[in-house]
C-alpha cells in the first residue's frame, strides 16, 4: 500500500489481471497515462504482432491474411461512402445496422466468396468482424451504420498499453457499505452507475426522469464482453507476443475465444486472458463455469499441440459474467440502431434543478466505452457540481428554499404505528422481533414565532416502546426513556445510519418502493 497525496494506492497482488477495463487505448493525451507517470506506474506497450491460427492449429497464411484485412477495410470504406451520400438531415428511422450494410457490400463485391481460399478467407473475415464486435461490445446487427463510430475524430493517439500488475485502486477515507435499503441525505447526488443498470430500471427516480432522458437511456445500447482469465504453471506460449488469435469455421461462434491476451510480461506470472465477444459473449453467460475453461484448453492444445508444446492445466481460472452482474448488467455502451451521439449528451444532463448529476462512460460523447472517458466524465461533473455549489453559496441564506426535512419524516409520521401523548412511533417493517429497533418521535414544545412544534427523535426497541406506552404522562415517559433505557433524543441531523436505515425501510413499505 503506497500513500500518494492523501490517497492509498492498493496495488493488485502478483499474478494479477484486470477482469474489466484493462487496456489504455491510446496513450497520447490520455489522463491515465499522466496518472501512471505521477504514481510511478510503468506502462507496457501492447505489441502489434498478433499471429492467427486456423481451427486445426496451422498458422494463417500471411498473404491471405493481408488480402482479407485489406478487403475488410475496403468494406468499411464502402459503408462510410454510403452514409456520406445520405442527406445531412437523416431521419433516424432510416438507419440500418452496420452488420447488414457490411454483409450487403460483401456479397456485392464477392469478398471471401468463390475463390480457391474462400473458406480460409471467410474465417479470417469473421475474425475481423469479431474484433469489431469486441471493440463495440455488441453484435454488428445492433450497431448503427450511421453513428457507430461517431467518436472516432476524438480517438486518443499513440500506443495501446497495459499497466503491469493491473489497474491500481485509489481509495479515499474508509467508508461503510450497506446491502440493506439505505437513505442518504445530501444537497447534491452524482449518479455513476453503468448504463446497463439505468436500462434495467432498478433505480427509481422520484419524480420520474423526463421522457427525453428515458428515451436516450432506452435508445443507447449497452453491450457485453466476457473474459476467461487463466493462470498456468508456466508460460508455454512464449513471451515474445502480447496477443494471438483463433479462427473458427462457425460464423455464429466467431467471437468465441477469438483473441488471447498474454499477461506474462505484466502480471507477475504466466497468465492468459481469452476474450468472448458478440453472440458468443451472450451465450457464455449461461454456460457452466467449467465448460468455457475446457473449451479454451481445447483451443490452446489445438494450436500448440502440433508444435510439440505441452499445454498444462491451469492453476486457477476466473470467468466473468458482466451481463448478469447486478451492478453492471453489461460491459460498455455503443450507438445502437436509431441512436446517435446526441444521446450521450442527454444522459450527461443534470436533473432536479441541478441537484442530481450523471457521470460514467455512457455520458461522454467523445470518449465512450473507455476507462479514460469515464474518468474524464467524473472530472467534468466535479467541475459542474463545484460551479453550482459556488453559485448557491453566493445567494443570501434567506433567499434559499431549504427543504426542512430531507427525510420526509413529517409525511411518514402522519400515520405512525403507535402514538400516545406527545410520542409517535415507527416500527421497522422488516422485523417482528420485540428486540428490533424502532424510531420514536417526541414533541417537546413549540418553536419560536409560532413556526410549529419541535420534534426530537430516538431509537428504542419495540419492547421498550410498549413499556413506555404503559407509563402515565409524558414527563414520566421521558424519565423512563432517559433514566431506565439510557436513550438520547436528537434532531433529524443527529440520526445515525441505523436510524436512517429504518426510515428508508418504512418509506419503502409505505410508498411501495422496490
């Protein structure tokens, strides 16, 4: 653990690989490149050499490889010329998928069709298409032909790099994490959840998000990329390369372990990561964990076995399932058919009179689907929040419309579970236990200037609530509360996380929140 300017840098242990974002895509101008230098972290350039292997383990013919790659690039050029010919005021309903456009041009120009090497050419073309699906984390049939590469003009230049040892985690002061329904109070909130979570609707906004924001969330795509990380006893593939690829005869499986990243030079051990893209990434989620490991081993033995190289069983293997992870529901965003770069801008808009802000890669039109895009969006919103806070602090306090009760306790106590004298009680709806804590409210007098009653709050068990209710007179009840139970009464700002948790659960039960 290394302290850096008040932060703690938690360096991943030896033999580490990132299961999420792992490559700095272009180091020129990349803020992570700057941070890496400031933190003294070395960078490893991902070397360009990427040998490709046929299903039977034979290396791909270099001449055929160059020919197919050139044909693939020409197909993309044809798509670009097609959209340039369209009118500027394009109706998005006329948009088609990138996959259908590429296939139409492939057939029209006879690419990978009818030649002596057509079978190998088609497998190579499928490999390039799988690589394109990897870059966009989705099937080509889902990508907008018109806007899929709208961020290309802003692409970071320079080498693509690994951070040896994996991406460091920067931690501020220690914080607690709670799995139960919690209530957090604040003047401003920053939403950084992945687009996949927003698309699932598992976060409820009150009031609802405006229609144009909901529509942008619906239109933008959130794709899927999965990985199998495998640690081996030794580096049987050799340390002279960082990537190698595998071809398949089945076009529907073109993204199945089509590319391998070698981390042996940066992870501290002989570690390989196999990528699963496109349609295969979706099917991957429902596989038994051992099935993909066995399939990877089968592929590796098919490549290296004919070379006389033994492929050992892995010491450890990890399979990601980002699509079913409730904190992500996918990997990163893409421009779907019917969407455009404008939707990234809509997602970035603040709501609630500049009280709720949004950050994350899916809010960054110029650098979506990248680690640096997510990072830059955070800096953007930090500046926006600072601007709003500074502007509000300049307004005289009597002109600020302050919400007196951010926890909406007045509304919740309109129908308490028990009331006696000046006492009102809310029970925890999640527990019938007599020892479960309850929130008690006591009216202790009138505020000055006739502004209404003053309320104080405390936490006592349900059993203690019953005992207090059986005492005659509020003064005696307070005496029992303080003397016998040792409870303290506080204002709303004095409630701790336990009290706020009970309030949150009561609110959820009363208002049917889920």
